[in-house]
C-alpha cells in the first residue's frame, strides 16, 4: 500500500473507484486506482502489485523513500458506483482489483446505500488477499463476502471456496438479470466475467462496469 499526500491545502475531487495516471520522465504513464473513498482523503491510497520486470512497481518497492515526490494526472475513469440505481450489486475483484472496490464499498457504507451487496475477492494464494480482515469486517454492515483462491498453498490450510472467482459467481447466481456487477483487476478475469455473466446469466450489458488492469503500453 502506498499513501500519497497532496501539497498543503490541495484536495483532489474524485469519485470512489476512479484512478490516477502516475507520470514518469520519458515513459508512458502507469495507472493505479484510488483505494480510499472521497470522504477519507487525507491521504490518497494506492495498492500496488510488484510486477516482475515492472519498471515503476520495482521503483516503488525497491527504490522509493518516504516523502519522495510523484507527479500524477487524475482523477480518471468511469468505474464508480451508479448511485441512481436501486439494483442489488455484485462486486468481483481479482488481486489488487480490490483497491477501487474498497473505495466504492467504503463510499457506499458512508452514504448509507441500502442495496444488497455481495463482494467476491479472488486471488491465487491467501497472502494475496492482503486486506482480508477489512473485507470480513464489512460483513457486520451486511455486505456478503466470498473470498476465492485458485492456487492456495498447503500452508494456507484454505477451507474456503476455490477456483476462478467469476466461476464462483456463476455457481451462486443462476440469474443475474436484476443485478449490477462491478468487476476490477486482471484483464482475463474482467473479460471472462463480462462474457459469461451476459451470455449465460442474462446480465444486461449496461449493468456491467469494469476496469481491467492492463499493462502500460510499451514506449
Ligand atoms: C485503469 C487501471 C487501473 C489500474 N490500477 C492498478 C492498481 O490499483 N494496482 C495495481 O497493482 N495495478 C493497477 N493497474 C495495472 C498497472 O497500471 C500496470 O501493471 C503497470 O503497467 C505497472 O507498471 P510497471 O512499470 O511496474 O510495469 P511495466 O513496466 O508497465 O510492465 C511490467 C511487465 O509486464 C510486461 N508487459 C508489458 N506490457 C505487456 C503486455 N501487454 N502483455 C504482457 N506483458 C506485458 C513488461 O515487459 C514487464 O515485464 C491498473 C491499470 C489500469 C489500466
């Protein structure tokens, strides 16, 4: 997790779920979702996965120091809660796709959204569900939570759901036509969710919202 502080007296106006483009010298920008909700904006919170061979994420994990300065553009994107709808919501995150969904759920709780919400969080192994306690904590506020691991390690001693996260949704819901679905993270998960939820479960195309965490284009 990376916390950014804006210069004194500056505030970023954003919608929960939007992202920033981090600007790097002589390189294409790198996109990262804001993981905090707008009501809680003393710091901007980013959840960064360390990518093998990734220029920027390597810099964050290995080189960056406290109080270093980053430049960014934003807020960007259309992955935010449609507040004029009263449909029940299914959230599907893979890995650090948790970040914008955390922002949206914290925002929804803050403004008192009463729509039923079910949050699925998929990852390979237990350690990849890096804020499991927070997600479990939301259950007390009525948000159903289903963690799903695809490659749990023996030492994880995982007793929960296994397989692909979008498959868990397909297994649990035979009809998605009355729902809205918000999906975020690995492009393969976002694509599979969109394809199968619309083709096999009757989810209207316009009720599917997503951000696919694609790599920055090569320079
Ligand atoms: C809207 C949006 C929001 C995002 N939010 C987050 C977030 O909250 N958290 C998060 O962890 N990530 C997020 N991402 C993903 C993140 O922006 C990328 O992973 C980014 O490229 C990482 O930068 P890097 O410099 O570390 O890696 P890069 O230098 O960009 O690339 C990493 C590695 O991938 C390889 N690579 C590059 N392009 C491709 C390709 N097309 N196919 C296969 N391999 C390739 C490179 O050779 C390199 O080895 C988001 C992406 C988008 C589009």
